[in-house]
C-alpha cells in the first residue's frame, strides 16, 4: 500500500479523522513513492483504476467506490509526421481526470466513517466530489469562485451539493472554505491538499503505457495545483522502477501565460501573480500545492514547464473540436504546447485531455 507522509517532517498520516495539514508541523501531506514491484501490484479482474488497487493508499478492507472511472481510451494520430496519442480523461464519469482521485478519496472517507465534507473548487473537482459523495451518502458543501463555469455548477447542484459562490479570485473560495471548516469543525476534503487521490491519478500512466505498448517519449499535461502532473510523474517513476533500464519520458507541464508560477520558476523569471482571468480556469492557481514536489522530480535540461498564450486557447479548443475532440480550454493548452514544441519532443507524444468541452460555457 502506498504511504502518505508529511512532505516537511515525514509524519505518517494519522489513523483517524481527515486532517488536511500535518498536525505536528503544519506541512502538506503527500505521496513520495508508489511501489509497483511484482505481479501482485495488479488485480486484473478489477475494473478501471481498481486494477491497481494495491498501489493505492487504502487499507485492504476499505470498500472501493466505483462509478466507471479509469480505462479511458488512448487515440493515436499522426501529427506533422510524428506519432501522437490523446489520453481521453474527459470521458470519465463526471467528465474529468479528477474522478480517478475522487474515487480513492471517497473510498477513504467511507473507511474513516466521514459523512459530511467541505471542498473548494473552480469546477471539475467540485463536480467530481459532489457526484461521488452523493453516490455513497456523504453530504458536500462546495465553495466556488463566482467566475466558475455554469455547466460545472449545474453538475454540482444536480448531484445535491450545497454550492456557495464566493466573489473574487480562486484564492477567495479557498479561504472561504477554510473559514467555514474552522467555524463548523467539519472535514476539509481538499482535492489539492489531500494526497490520497494522487495515487489514483497515477493510474493514467500505467494505462497509457499499456495502451501504447511502450513507454512514451513525451507526455504533455496541464498544471494547476499539480495533482494531475504529479500523479503522472509518480506513475512514470513507479513504472521505471519496476522495469530496469526503462527511460522516463520527457515530461511537459503547461500553464496559461497569465497565471504560470511554475513555468516562471522553471525559466528563472519573476512571477507577479495571476493577471486577469483565463479560459483555462482550472489552472489559475498562484501557489500550486504540489509545486515543490513537481520541481524536485523534474530534470533540468530534459523536462519542461511552459506557458502558452491566452489568445491561442480558443483557436486550439476549436481546432481540437474539428478533429473530433471536444475538450475544455484547459485541455486545449496541451495542444498549444505540442504545436510550440513538436520538433523537440521524442515520440510517441502523449497529450492528456483533462476535461470535457461540455463543461465550457462560451
């Protein structure tokens, strides 16, 4: 079973409750390593992400919550003479990759006997938590920025979540959720701060390698708080540790140019905070929770954190739709990055589409 520890002082995750920060030092809990060694790491008869149950941070007697997450298609195309594949995470139950992590988190909530949670989200995480928690009888209150897309809010409301719209930027919704948690003494089921779901997201890596029949040459994914990108990194490292001599792919993380703190750090540029809004609303994060872990795992001179122009997002969204991929602008960022970098990237190149275009209100 994958272990959860504090990323600052290495305290193991407590045996009771749902603490979102380390009670000893106030640090962030995380997953530093996933072990896939040996055949016993997989359970072939299980569906979706639960094939990899033994790699997840859940006790053996925890009941898995399954709504159809995982097992998403990988579609290959030849783009500008290169072998390119698209991992369709937009086809998960609520329309985003978040479902992989939420399935693990919700299973953890049930095991701990938690019946009500609070979360903040710009959309996808909230829609996912609302659906999964409702399916197992856990009530949810979700704080969202007032700029959150209508379709995502409708998903939350349809699933029975109590939705609280908060004026201001994304950080304001986060602070409002923290204040409410403190006032009401409720568990904070933060998709950003709780790391259980990262091991679920790592299953994307296992699937795409199996579907390709080889390790990819490059992987491109969007970065907000960083759970998707970190999950891919940890998953690829786990696969390479299992197969001696396997080379890690070039990892490319993408942010919008008006809110690109990690890309700025990677390129040794100053970051003056997020400037305005972006169509890639899920990545408008000034202080990514998983940023430090990501930066420690990336290899200078090989991996990349890059920013793409806001003006390119809508044309990329439309171009992908014309190709048959109706994904949200956050996903379209990876297409922008491919266009910008395709000559430099080793094949095959995998683009991870994080969410459905049905969530995007134009």
